[in-house]
C-alpha cells in the first residue's frame, strides 16, 4: 500500500515511524510520503486567504492542493481523503474498506476551512466525530493506524484483528493472562478448562453482554444468529452462560 499525505506539518507524523505502522514500512508492505503543500503555493508560499463575501478566519486555497496532488505518482488510481468534520463518520467497516486499496491520499486541512473547489479532487470526506480539531493531522494518523493494521501480513495472524471490537459487529470479550490469581481476582474457570467449544460460547456470550451494556446501539443493526438470540435472552434474564456447561 502507498499512502501520500498533504500536510503543512510533516513532523507531526513521527508516531507512524513506530509500532505496527513502522514495522509495516520496514517490511516493505507500506510506503508513506509526505508533501508539504506550502512548497506548491504560487502566492509567496501563502496557502490560505480571506473568504470571498467576508467572514471569520482564513481558507485553504485550491491551487497549492491541486499542484501537490498532481505531482503524486499514481494519483489517478488513489482514494483521495479530505479530513472534514462534515464528512462520513469513520468506523471499523470504513477502515476495512480502505485497507483494500493500493493508494490513499490524505489532505490535512487547517484554518477555518478550504476553498470549495478542492472538492473535485476528493473521493472521500471523513470525520472522526462531532468535534473540531486544529488540523487534519491527528485524524489522518488515526485513520492510517486503523487501516494499515488490517492490510494482509501487517499483523501476523488474521485472528489478531478479526476478534477486535467492532470487527464482528460486537464489542470484544474480556481477556486474561498470567497470573491466574492477581490480588484475589481470578481467571474465569471456563478459560482454564481446555474445552474449546465452551470457551467459544463463553466469549460470544460475554461479547453480547458487553455490547448490550455499553453499546446497545450496535445491536440495532446487528443480525443475530439463533445461538446469539438465545444468549441475549439469557443475558436479559440475568442468567449466566455457565449454567449451560
């Protein structure tokens, strides 16, 4: 995968040199290039200007963005992403969609907004949520991290991310590691049993329970299997999965 980032502050992206994204770059699975579009500005390196019609703040000019993107190899095949509070909300399904692409271009805005004539370049407008950041850099890093970890071979085992919260449509089940007893808090017995089917059922039950308590809205669009319907009914009746073992 190749990712090109248009930004006025390339130095902000140092976190992408580390962890999973950094390892993907070391393996040759990912190439990231930064483009300071101030260098493309024709007007005394000014990338912003006052809005026509008046108003507060400054807007990003279209010219530096156009020239920066037109200098990127393979731009015609890329998804061009504008980080914008008015865009489509980013979620796990969106990350999975983007992870299938070969080329992504991110436009990180600043100031009060941008010249509307940037829009013809853009294929996707993405928002992280109903709030406003100083610039698009933090949003771009978040989207890149969530997307790159889904690219084949970036994470060793596919199950490492297919069990993540939201990947299945449910929140992830609770997990435990050594020691068995930590300050009087012990690991659930089913996880020590070695009974794979009981462990699978326990994890599914706990995922449903956690989702119902913390994010019931996710269940509104989730298609329940017959087994899940049974478990959800048990949860609503305050019953525990262990009674089935």
